C-alpha cells in the first residue's frame, strides 16, 4: 500500500475508556491500530481477544483505538456503547463514529476492519475480517524494527481511565444473557460474571456454578466459563446443558454429581454457540458465529450442521440451501424449530419433517430494521436475540427495541406485548403463568404476569457480584 497520511480523528465526538480524546498527532511515534466495529457483530467480538493480546504484548509501542461505527440505531447511543465496553471488557479507547464519518474517510467496507498507522502517521495496512492476529503481530514487529532504525518510534505507555474504573459494575447479576424456568428451578446465565446462577422461582439462590472466566471442568466451585448464554434442561436426568459462548463449547452440568463436563467444542469446530433447545435426545444449537443451526446427539455427543450453508444472509428453502444471519435464539413446539435471526431482525422456522426453512416475519434484509408491528415481511424488529414458544405463540426479545413482541407463527402477525422498562432484553422463558426475562443491560431478571402484564424485577437472596463473593 502506498504511503497515505492517516485522516484525523474527530475530537468533538464522544470518546469512551479515556478522559480525553486522542489525536494522531499526540500518538506520533507509536503504532496505531484502528478497529472499526459495532457491538452487535459476532465477528467484531471474535477479534477482541486478538486485540487484547497485541495491546498487552506491545504496551509501550502500540495503541488500539476502537472506532464504533454503528449498524443499528440503538447502537448509536453512547450509553449503549458504554455498556458494551463493560460487557466485553474492552480496555482501549473507543471513538463513537457518528454517521460513519471516520468509516468513510478510511474507506472501510466491512466489519471488522483494521487500519494500521505507522509511527509517522501514515496508513500502512488495511485488513478485514477475523483471524488476523499473526499478520498484525508480524507487521507490528516489522514496523518497530524499521522505525527503531529510523529513530521515529517513541516507546512509552499511556494511562487510560477506563469505563469500568469510572463506574465499577458491582451488581449481583452482570449482563444476564438467558434465563430458563422449570417447575422448581430458575437457571440464569450470569454472562458478565461467567457463571450460572440457580435459584428457586422465588429467588432463593440454590447454586452458583463457576469460579470466574476460563475453560475448566470439575465441581461447581472449580468450573470456569466464558460468557455463557443459552441453556436446555433435561428434567429426567437432572442435567443442564449450557452454550459456553466465548469458549465455543457445550457444557453439561450434572446436578446429581455436581460436576461440569465439556461435551462438545474440544475437537469440534464450534463457533459462538448462543442458544440451545432440547428435542428428544438431541440438542439444537443456534450457532451465531457461523450463521447456522447445528444439532448434537446426546447419546454419542456427535455434532453436525442441521441447517444453513454458512453465508450471513436470509434465504428460505431446504435445510442446507438456507441461510441465517447470526442466529441467537432458538425454541421449539415439539416438531418445528423457531429462530431469532438477529442480524436480519427476523423470525425464522425450521420444519424438521419437511426439512424446510421459512421466514415468519421480518424483512430478511441485513440492512432493514426498525420497530413496526404488522404481519410477515412488513414487520420490523431490531436485532432480536431471544425467543420462547408457548401455547401457540412466539414471545420475542426484540432486543434493541427494548421490547417483548408476540408473534403468531401461523400468520406471521407480530404485536408489541411489553416494553415499558427493559434495556436490551436477550432471553425469555415461560413457566406457570409468568414470562421470565433476562433484562441484560439492567443487570436483572424480570417476570411478567401473562394475565395482568404486570412486570416485577426479581430479587435474589444471598446473591452478590462475583468480585464481592471472591473477596468474602
């Protein structure tokens, strides 16, 4: 790439994870990596560990700046971006790129894109997509050597005031992702604390499963998870299955032995499993990272693709011709699967007998979203993450609209069910006349009385944030 002077970064836009804006002039002498991202994008989330690795390896010579160029309307709100920074433990400055100004000035075309700026302020590389850690690592080493020889690199470290330092998150739950209600237990994936909370339906905590972020099997107190999401419960055998999303694994929690075991994701190439549903002796998996639905045979632990060819799109038809876009919620009526297809803001169905995929409601367009009740393709949702089937209807966590929607799967009719107090709800479960909601950005679980529509935030006795529990 020819030497192109890097366009300036706007100083009058919101900046997060810092107490002041950064200018490229101020960063002269350092290598700068601009990460163009948006927090709904699974591919953008996949590269965060790579960036953290590079930030830590080259503390004295590399500065990463996240340029948040929002896809969805709700992602443009600074507070929602701040919550995403906390949720994903991002530790570099983030520039809120209003109206794609920086995106356009750097000629970015896709998420995620990295623009690499050398110590003299020139753009020397532009890389798009996942799996670029080694390329970036080699490029940084080369730039350091070149600019050491020229005397144009300035080895120093910058101190940042991070969002987690400004407002530490010490809530009992942190970004709960999914919730599952049964006749005697309520299961919550406490995603921000990397653990599973088990209570009774009145909120009395029975078990805390997980000791912090990591990937470790063993007893409840020793096991480790990384941002777990969806769950499925086998009542007969008293087993909970968990989509351990950022470990790219399926975990089995046996309440008889009180042990956690990995049953898929060690030798299999799973990719951000986000939600689960059990049907017969199979687990069906909403595999957000590769835009497919997978199935796991619980007798053999064998996993395979059920539906979706892997393209990020919305295409109806046969199972392997169909396409999904970051499926993040899955439910069943016993014969069909229902999918919250988040990136196309649509509700899809899979007829397992006919082996056909169809769109129930939503436009099916990657760039068409909003908040419009109606029927079929006229419906507009905004990055829906949760779905539950009950009594002939689908309940939808319309996440970025902060609402719960009600969908008739037979007609495609979609109406607002509740939406007075939620903040990015992500998971739903119905039991005994109540709809339980993982109210993610409010760090809470609510329950809605299906008859009166009264909403109540649950309180959990004996529950503390993981940091406080570890201190105790």
